[in-house]
C-alpha cells in the first residue's frame, strides 16, 4: 500500500511525497492517483520518492506513461532512474 501527500505548494510548484510500497496489485489505484494528480495540477509537480520502500516495474511503466513536461521525480530508486533514462526522460530526474 502506498500513500501520497502534498508537502509543499506555491504558484509554480507542487511537491507530492510518496510513501510505502507500490506492487502490481496496486496498479489501478496508482494509475488513478497519478492521472488525478496531473489533471488537478496547473503547475509543475515533483514526486518525492525517498520513502518508497518498493515499486514494481509495471508501476514505473504506468508512471512513465503519465509523465508530462511539468512532472519531475526526486529521490527515486536507482532502477527507476535507469528506466527513465532508457525511455528518454532522464531530464525529469532531479537528483544525481
């Protein structure tokens, strides 16, 4: 089970902290949350992932399918960074 909560917002940026696990059996909820988040936000969105314990490869794929030019990832697991780089989204990873 995962949880998403807004930890910062101003006129330009919203930071959403993601916590917990995102296994394959949570894909429907994960997809709905990501889609809703993107539709609701007018500014850039940063997904802060330092407290994600586990995320399945399918969940990463769902997230990548929803990525927009205004969506960025912070503190994501290494394999997520690698998947994003392979898909050409490396400029959306904010940490080194």
